[in-house]
C-alpha cells in the first residue's frame, strides 16, 4: 500500500485537476495563509486489514488538498471522525493534520477522485482516469466486507465496482448486497450543504455508523 500511495501522490493524469489543486495551494484562503498546502493527489487512509471501507467523492480544496489526508481539516471530516470515534473505528474524534496521532482500526477511507476538483465536480473523464487508483487499492484490501458509500457519487462508484443484480435506488441508510459477500450501506454525504440545511442530522449520521458497526461485527 505504501508503494501505491507513492505513485498516487505523483499522479498528473488530469490537467484540469492538476491546475486547480496547485492554484488553490498557491493562493490559499485567509484563514490558512500561513500553512503549507499539500496540493497533490490524496491517497487512502486507514487500516489495510479493514473490514469497513468508506468511499467519498474527492478531497476538499482547503481540507484534504491542504492537509494531505482525506477528510482532514474540513467540516465534513469533523462529522466523519467524530462518528468513527464514537463507534470504535478511530482512536480520537478529530482529524486536523497528517501528524495529529489519528489512527483507524478496522476502517479505511478513500475517494473516487484523488484531486480536489473545481466546484466539487469532477468530469466523467476525470472519474474514469482516476478509477485505476481505486481499483489498485481495493486489490490490496481483501478483508473489506462493508462499504459505506457517501452520496450519489460514492454509491455509483461502489455499484460499478461490486454491484450485482438489479441496481438499488440511492437513499440514506439503504442497504444492498454486493459481490463477494460484501454489503453496501448508503449515506448522505456530510457536506455542509447537507448538514447545515438539516438534510443530514447528527442522529441520522450516527445511525449509519451504528449500523456499520453491527454489519462489521456480524461479518466475523
């Protein structure tokens, strides 16, 4: 996995994403003007023996693109790591930098696209170009039994990878079997667009990881 990560962070396959991530890293925002931005693709983070996989869309411009760790340093990450800690998948409830001491147990987090995209919207070509990195990671994660797919994009990527039979409709807390004895658990993405409008509440979010914990435990 370390060798794969070294390849991921050097990727320059998508010119639009390369230009955007580097521009954001150079221009920064006022609240982070004194920090050095990562400004490169962001690899997976977590336990390579994990049974739980969390699949998101892409790094945030001033989150993962700044810190170099997926879901780290932004509001979505605040929600994610608090829940992972609550249900025993993380040793602490916050994630602010690559050297903050955070470790995950039985859980790994990755994304469909590894570079921060403009307006959080990768193009179909960018999804396709980035897909081999995800596939390479998954080959190194043979114990995955439960996939929490965040948002429509997470769901679509998961289903294209492991879906079998009729495709289910995306809905928060909906579930479906996947190939190889795996299990899909869907969730709204913890973006500010969802959390600040009340579309996704803390109880709804915690319910996802309570169910994920039960599914992982049942997987043995």
